């Protein structure tokens, strides 16, 4: 993906080539999933800047969630909670159910980092409901595992 940032675009038809904000959304989201703090700090600011510039609420919410994970990984729990809640609010506004579930799962991870198992159980349970409604099997399995292994251990 990083190579795509260095590739010059050429005249293309609308929708046939990823735009810069698409590329940064993928890079930031991948860094978030891999818990790569350095990559999150590298890609998330640019994603947030581009999403704000373009008024792209979905990508802005993805940037907020990525910041939330970056802050959690750095032990900055108050900042993480604020960013994750910003993301959740936008995803709810967009009715982006899968993204809501993913954000609730991240709030569950944050609650665990704060040793708040009751809140973690609530967030993971809510995420599981969202994933079940969509039949998002891999996410359902990961969330069930988090509930069993991390919360109910």
C-alpha cells in the first residue's frame, strides 16, 4: 500500500483508482488491527486531515478509532476513550453496523486495559450482538474468544 502513495496517477475514469484518503484509510485500519503503534502514529494524522478536508465521515470515524487504539497502546486511557467514543458516535450516525461492532470491541479492549471487566463484558457483548446481526463470523469468533478468554477467565 505504501508504494501506491508514491505512484503517480494518470487520467482515469471516476472510481477506477484509489484516492489518497482511501489508501491512508487502509493503512491506518491495518495498523490498528495489527496494534502497530508506530504505523498508527504515521498514517492516522494524514487520514484525519484528508477525511476532515473532504468531509468524509466514514474515514474520519476510522481515524478516530485508529487514534483511540494508538492512545490505548500508549497507556493514554482518557484520550483513547474520547477518540473511541467520537468514532462510535459517527459510526452510529452513519448506521455502519460492522464498524460499530469493531469500535465496541476496541472499547472492550480499553476497559480491559483499565482492569474494568464489567465494562469490558458490556462492550464485548454489545459488539457480539452487532456482529451476530450481520453474520460477521470472524468477528463473532474473535469477540466470543475475548469474552471467554479475557473477561470470563
